[in-house]
C-alpha cells in the first residue's frame, strides 16, 4: 500500500496522470464500491467497513463526474451495446444507515445516482451482522490473545491498541468455512474471548429502514439485492443459496413494488460465488450481478454475472483515488 501511495502521488504531482490518461485509451465500466461513509474512530465494530469520510466522499464524487459518465445499472444495456466510452457506477453494499444520513444528501447535492445493495434481513430485523460482532467480541475481550483450536491453528495475539489485525484474521476464517458452521464459530469466539455474544439491541439504528429506501429510490437512487443475511453464497448448498437470493428478491419486490434486477455477491471474491449462485441469479430474474475483487469491465470482456468492482477504502489518498479513476487498467 505504501508503494502505491508513493507511486500515485508522483503520478499526480508530476502531471503524468493527466498525460497518461489522455494518451492511453480505455473504455468500459469502472464500478466503485463503498460500504460506510463517516468516521470509524472509536467504533467497536468492523472499522474496515468505512470507505471514506464525508469530505473525501464529496471530493471523490466530484472527480468522477469530471472524468467519466456516471451511469446507473439501467444504463448498462445502452453502454454495452455502444461498446465505447468511459463510464462509472457508484455502489454501496449492506444497507448501513450512514448511507442515508451522510452519503445520500451528498449524492443528491451533486446530482449523482448510486446503487444500494441491501441485505434485507438487517432492514427487517435490525441486528449486529457477523463481521461487526466478531470485531466487537475482540475489542470487548479483556485478554491479550485468542486460541481457537480446530478453527485457527495458531494463537491470535491482540495487536494493541485497535486489535485490527486480530479482527482481520477471524473474519478471513469465517469467510472460508461452510455456512452450517458459522454459528458455532461465533459461539466459540464468544467463549474463548470471554466477551460472550453481543446483545441483539446493539444493532438497532444501525441500518436503513424501508421508508428511507423508498425515499432514496424516489430521488433517483437504485435499490438492489445483497441476500437476506449476507451469507457467503458459495459456502452454502443450493437450497440455502436460493433462500438467500430469492428471499431477498421477494422482500425488495414487496416493499419497493419492483423486481430485483441487480445483485451484489456478499464478500464478492471469485470463490464467494459459483455456477450454482449464477443459476439462482437467472432464476431470480437478475440482469446484472456484481463481484468485489477489483478491476473494471471492458466491453470486449463483458460478463453480466461478474461485473467487477473496485473497493474504495479509507487508506486511499486523493492522488491514489484519482489515479484509479484515470488509469483503471493499471490501478483498479
């Protein structure tokens, strides 16, 4: 990360970014993905979910407008058919309330539409998601390490003061285990850390409501699917994948009075979804499904069920972000 930060700073400060951006042709759709907007300081939850503060987010949206045509998923058939131009999509995953309270007013002020992929179960029954609960259990623990024999081979030392690396180790393990084992895994962490499971009421107020989502949609935003409970789909059998995908589509249709046409895969890495998942997409009537492992989609390599997205993270400097937008073929 340090090397990329230095390289992109040199690109921007030397003027090379602008020169290369004009000299090297590219066309396609660059999809930028956010999770949370605001400040993660002092949060007991997963701090890796914050993408930018309000000031940085505003600057990023303005820069995208100045460089690319910002489109919605509804525009994809047109731009793919034309097979030319540089386009951007702004997306958000999960459905956190700061999307409505902070990001939405900025998007409206800038005249930009974004797509919000919602895990409907968290809207229907607000609660702490597994990634935030894992972070909470680590930070609430009074111990200095964690041992999970049978799950993780070596003891996990708590890196003070934020214990961020310990959280990352536990999250990576969760994403790799079968769906039927995830509840037991959380119980094991709760016992080993001494923190116990987090109270369900902690999740109240964490998520957007259906009224908020309807207001956003009426203002030009797109609301789309992200499963019911944010299950890592490739770790689940067919029946569970169908429940997560079709159940999400049912709730969106009930609340928003329109079918689920767009979807983003939870976690979104190449091993987080599979052919079974994509068959479920077809069954649900999904037109485009979005992954989350970087890069962008060229028109000569288009895939309706793997529209690649690049993560926007708080460590991205202004120069780094602008270099990604200008030269995605090298930096996205």
